[in-house]
């Protein structure tokens, strides 16, 4: 199996590539070219969302890539204003139509938006879509432990993935431990810290030691932690660089040094307890 195809198992029996391409902030009219380029390079996992406004372009890129549908892993997400049984199903149908697909490999609740108290209704609809075979696997993004526990208590079904902000400055150890205990894959968004880590002297030193870039060191850290990650890039050379992390290993000293970079104020995105998205 080539290094671009390394996969991780889900608790539902399916698998997904450990590294994929994120397309947040990629414009719809550019997404087709970006996605096709990534698939030409060797990516097989593409992560988009309704709120990104680029599902149509992503679908065009998939359609023109020449890669067999069964060899791809496509994920999209329901936005916060569509939580609820009927509205979540309608949002799913819209995403599927824009993507031009008969099914998605992973459908996610984008944020819990706990103020609305409707994410359990959305989750119940995702379970139905999974049972219908139209969303092969189902997961969530940005859920904290109480949100995950509520899903379990109300439905008896836990997500295969929780996609969360995760990078060396914001490591979320307690949440990752809960994931491990409940067989939930941790998937990192903003896995490279949105460029805020390039000048970190610890990471730069580890990169020099291995003859790698800082981005490669961070992505290798994710790999060794067992995380999935979806770095975003529109540059072919950077896409290739981000995939080329399976032929070296960080030692225990490296991993400990990166663990020490965690910060109490390291979050760069919204707080899931407060964010509604409206």
C-alpha cells in the first residue's frame, strides 16, 4: 500500500485515509482544479462542508479526476442552522446534489451549537442516513466530552470521528483520551496551526534534525499520535510535501518536546461551548 493510502479503522468497520485534503476557504470556482490536482498527486480523502460554499466545485473535481468512486473518501458537514430531523435531512440532500454523488463516506455535524439544543435531533437523522447507506459513516466536529456523552446517552451511538482543532499549541489531551476510551478517531482541523508555528524554535530544531519541514514534523506528530488530519493547501508542491511524512519517525525525545508546546491559550478557533455560527 503506497504511503498516500495509509488508513485508520473506524469502530463501524470502515476505514479512512489518515491524511486528507481540507478545502476550507477554497473558492467554489477554484475547488475543481484544487481537488483534481490533489487526487492526481495521490490524495484519496477530501473534506468539505456546506458552509464552505464549494461542494459543487469539489464534486466537479472528483468527477473529472478519473479516480474510481470506491477509491475515494469524501466527507461533508451539516451547518448549525440546519439541526433538526427534517432540516438536517434536507441539508444532506442539498450537499449530495451539489457534490454530484449518490453517497458520502462521512457525514458530520459541524458544531454542536449547544444553545440550540438540537444536535441530538441532527444526530438521530445522521443515524438514519447511515442505516440507509447514503452516509457510510457518521461523525461530529468540535464536540466536547459532555456533548459526546449526551449523544451516547440519548441514542446509544457514538461518532466514528470527532474533528477538532488540534495542533502543537492546542493539544486537547483530555478530549483525546475520551476518544481513545470510546474508540472515536481524533481528526485534526487546523493541524498545522494556521501558520503560527513556522517560527517555533523547538519545531524548527526537530525539523532540522530530520531534514524535514516544520509542516512535515507537525503532520508526522499527528500520524504518530494516531490522529487523522486534513491540512489545507492549494499549492501542488505543498500538497506533495504534506503527504510525504510516512518515511521518517519522530523519536521519544521529539514527541516529548512537542508535547511540552501545549498552551492554555492555544485555541485559535471558536469555543464550541459558545459558538453558534449565526
